[in-house]
C-alpha cells in the first residue's frame, strides 16, 4: 500500500500533452502538483550553484538561468545532463513530497505531474499506486516539440531519445489517455478516465 493513497501520477513523453491534461483536470477542480513548475523554481533558487556545475555561462543579465541555453547544453551532452539531474531531482522530489503530504490530509484524489517519473525511478521513488500515461506516438511528439520550441527535427528527437521510450512506459501504467487528436477529443478522454476512478 502506498503512502500517497490519493495521488495519481501523470506522466508521458515530452510533447505528449501532459500540460493540456493537467489544465483540463484543473478545470474540474483537481489539484495538480507540477514537477516542471517546481523544477523552474528550484533552478532559479539555485542559479549560482547550477552555473558553477557548468563551465559555460548560463545566466542572463538579470542573473536568471537562460533555460534555452541550458537545454542545448544538457541535451547534447549526456554527462552534463546527468550532473544537472543529480543536482535537481532530490530537491524537486523533496518539494513534491512536502506538497503531497499536505494534500493527503484531505483524503481526495490529486495529481502529481511528473514528466520523468520512470526516469527517476518510478514507484521505487514515489509511493503511489496509480499512474496515468498521456500517450502519443514519437512522430507526433516531435511535431509538437518542433512547433512549440522552434527547434529542428533532429533536436526534437534528441529530447525524445533522452527519455525512456513511450511504448515501454505504456506497458507500465494503470491508465492511459491517448492524445492523438484535438482538444475536444482529449477532454472526452479525460472525462472517461475520471469516470473510471
């Protein structure tokens, strides 16, 4: 039995539509703990320490981290990516745990939006029973990332390949929402999922 009895993890691949699902769930009144938002907060709170991890200058004029520059560095160098992850992930995990423990007191379902759930150790690290995968094929992921981040197809696939394969993730999850069509269809998928709960 898990410590987080009311937590449901949302995960998927980059560009699979986790944020869209999170936004829909928010409209239905569910609380979302967003690992990406926490990561951005941790990045900014530790900007000087992170700059010291890398030889390149990754801060802008206001001493904020230039996330685009940082992404270019870590997605083209596996060692540097690991170095950053080893620094960030424990801090992100601690904040997720802090927030989740408070939400458990209400005894109502809430969601942990953790894009790298499997990459950081999955259920061995996060004491949850239910994992919801937002699924779309790699080609669709690449199209979305290219449009969203204005990057090349090669760079999009570098980011996709930096994560565990989406097809493997699909086999590991209790729930799957297919996000291969439009927003209306996605909303229906979310509604169907909530009825199963």
